[in-house]
C-alpha cells in the first residue's frame, strides 16, 4: 500500500536514545557511556560504526507526508498520545484545539484507535517504511484538518518560511506576467 499523509498507522517506533548509553562496538561487549560527549570523544573517527540498544514500542503514528526519503527509506510522522493520559482540563483544551503542542484527532475519524487521541506536534518521528503496517489505516484527517495541522506544526516549531513565501509570490508574478 501507499502511505497517505494524515493517515494513522501502527508502527514499530524506537524511543529517542538518551544517556546513559549502551554502545555496542563491533566484536566487543557493550560499553556504558554516561553522556553524548563520551560517545563522541570515544568515536572521533567519522567512519566508526556503533549500535545503540533502544527501547521500541508498537504505537500509532500520524504520517505528515507520503514522501519516502530515497536515501534512508524513512517516512515522517507524529507520535500520538491518548487523552486518558492527560488531566481533564488539559484533555478538554486538546478537544477544543487550544493546546499548541497537541492536535485533537476526532474519534469518529479514527475508528482503528483504541482510545481518543491527539497527534503530538511536539514529537515528530522518522520511521523506516518497513516498520509501518501500511496495509491497515487506523483513520485519517481530511484535507482541511491536514492544512491546519501543517500550519500548527510550522508555528509550533517556529519555522521561518519568509523566503519560501517570497519565492512563491515571485514565481506566481512571473507566470502572470508571461501569460499576459
């Protein structure tokens, strides 16, 4: 199946590595590294290969794009959080779309989710396409909801899109002038 932006799928999602690290260097037992600096200093050679042991869970993610990175095979999405994990006041703010870091997913549009959820704008994740069950969508956003989510994502992360917009306006003006 082809991934669809705004759709939620189950995926094997690794936790973000954090200190203390367990580092596996080829052919040797694991080494404990107390912080990132210890790993960096220990592996100054840019070609050094290491493996981290990280926890992973099967959890739903909302895809932000259907673009598969040709170099890595990754898709880009957002982790979800169940509203039952929030206090009542915060859950209500999410339902009213007043919580900047969480985007409410209307339960009727996501019948495959076990609980009422929100996409965590604050928690983007890259997941390899082979780690996602693309055969079974758990529900999806409509086009307008996707537009609002994208706007909120850009606003939350404070992306500067000024030059992109200026370029698009100039391109439209050139097209307009060349067609007249």
